[in-house]
C-alpha cells in the first residue's frame, strides 16, 4: 500500500474519533477540493531539511471555512522536518466556497504537499545509470564476451546503489545485470568469479523456491564441477534435486530441466568413478516424463485473396465466402489487410477471430491513417448457422487506429498496418512524428537479418507502436513471426536516438 493510501486510512479513522467536529463539517474528496482552489501557495523547503536531503510528500487534513479560507491543518504524515512548512503553505490557500443548496458550508479534505525529494531523485538517477550500463553490457556480450566482462562488472557495481527486492518467477534490472555478468564470466572461462556471482544470485533470492533458483543452483553445480570442486558440486546438485521435487508438485513445466540436472549430476559421478551412483541418477532421469511439443510451432504465412492481404497461421483460414460477409459488414468501406487471430470468444463454441483493417480515412504523401476492426465468426451449431460479427465485448473497444508509412518502390496495400497502442491514457504523438520515427528505423536497418538482436536493427516491418511518457517503442516482426525485435526510441533534437534494442 502506498504512503498516501496509508495516511488517508489513518485520517479517515481519526475522523471517526472526533464526532463533534464531523457533525459540523462535511468531507469532500481531494479531487473535488482541488477543483475549488483559488490561490495555491507552494511550500518553502526548510534549509535544514534541504541540507539533510529530507524531502518528499506531506499529507494533511485541511478544514476549509464557509468563506473558502483554511481554518485548520492537521498533518497526517510525511517527514517531520517538513510539517511546519507544509502547514504554513496550506494556511495561505484559498478556495471558492463549497455550496450546498446555495449555502456555503465548512468542509474538510485531504491535501498533498510535495517537496523536492533528493533521495528519490538520486535513486532514479542510479536506476537510469544502471539501465544504460546493463544495455552496454548486453550489447558487448553479443559482440564479444571478452569486451563485456569489464562493462558488465561496472554495471554490477552501479546495481549495488539500486534498492531491489526479488520476486517469484521474475527478473528485475539488478538481477538481469548479474545474469549478464555471469554469462560474460562463463564465456571467458573465469570460473571462480562465475561461481561467486552464481552464489550471489542464489543468496539474493533468499527463501524463494522457484524455477529461477533451481536454474541458478544448477549453474552453480556445473561451474563447481568444471572448477574441480566436486564436493561442493555434489552438495549443489543435492539442493537442485530437492528444489525440483518441490517444483514438480506445483507444475510439470520444469520436468526437462529436472532431468537435465540429474544427467549432469550423473556425469559428475562417472567422472569421480562412482558408476553405481551415476547409474542410479540416470535411472531417475529416465523416469521423468517430459512432454514434447505435439507439433512444430505454427509459422505465420501471408497470402493475397481478391486484392486483400491475409496474414494467418494456417492456410485457407479465411475463405472467399468469408470475405463476402466481412465486406458486407464494413461496407461502404473496403478491407485491404486481415490479421487472423487464434480462435476466441465468450461463448462455449469457438470463434474465428480476425482484425480487419479498412482503407485509410486520411491519405497524405507521408502517411495513411485508418482503423482496424475486431471481428469473429461463430461456428455453426444445431439450428444456428455460421455468422460474422464484431468480436469484442464492452468495455474493450472493437477497433483501433493504425498508421501506414508508404515505402518507395513498394505497393502500399502490401505494407502492414502499424497498430497504435498508447499506455494508459497517454496521447498518441502526431502522425507525422510517428511516420518520421518509422522512416528513421528503416534507415538504420541492416540489409539482411542477423543474430545480433541487441546491436542491429533488423529489416522487418513495424507492427505495433507503444507510446510511453517520453519514448516510443516499435515492435517489428519477421514475415513468418518466428522472430521479433523491440526498439525503444527517444527524440534527440531533430532526429531520433535508439535507446535500446532487444
């Protein structure tokens, strides 16, 4: 729970204890109170607090009189050295009178007072520095591990200034940094240092028992074996098997790794001359059933049908008859691109899901803008024919905006739409800005795909644009969707800067 929410809870509890005051006053929420502000006075940051780097949020309960003046301020929480300054600032605020049936009334409201927060700013600066250092480490690791060791070690040093709490089945930035450093040490055969980092990763997760810990302990055991520390390796393997025994009761997804750990342990036993022990471990490994994929992963295919580009994972998913029904539903507009989704639907029977992109509403020399519509085809049941309809339920929108950036020498109708997907309620940048970013990425792309996903912009079309507060994130995919790339961009003067590739 956030500091503000905790303090608000305390405030509301306190209000119940002062019934005589509450009977004469009415509480309004913070948003309603701020809408009535006539004069707001910012607090003066006390010199002593500034020198001690004390800052942050102070939360207060404010009583507003019938004339809109503040008659009382009760500090609910926040750093104590800031209380007096927050109270002094709030006492100078004025509000429009709060009316009920045309008559002014006394109200109370919870108001936040923000002071500079040097420690928080410093923490964010450290996080930004770590992010940049980790990216440099991982890029170097992809190019040449021997270059990466020093960079990754430097990133680990920076990570020590960033507070971090491990959680189950996830890697935060600190952990990603340690993992990259470990990979660089293993790749350059620096076994003792690698063992130290592996131990640190295990210890860092504390009492968490998940597949990530099992992975780290397995890595530690293998490194100890390679370094000749066989007794330590035996102890690590024993811990690995115990972990996988626990995980097997929760999920079968770790079966393959559990079997591999037993086989690695068996190799250690054979190397030590313990044939019987190795055979026992081999038998245990053979007894583990690993569910193999039932079929080769589906690859995406693209075909043209009656002038429309259709992208799907199975051939002939959408038929000519389907096109007739889809066209009837979107007329007078015409479809030019159809994405075929996995089947979905809220009903018991499955539904074929598609995203139908219609001809653009806006066409300029640099971009085309339009909409794509979610549609579904319900399967036939007794007494009910197949039927196409819009395929999303409220509150989800059944359409989204796309942008298409024409490319010289290419038929526009064969260029995929770029889905615009802002985070939360953030505004989407102007179309010209997005088109400029797409053209920048096209200029940076290498001529042919490479394996260097963190260094080379791949020559794949952009399919989705995510909009964050100060960055654009373009998702690109290969024609068969077997590979993709996430490109983070930031405005740099009149051009763009690639912040991260992955």
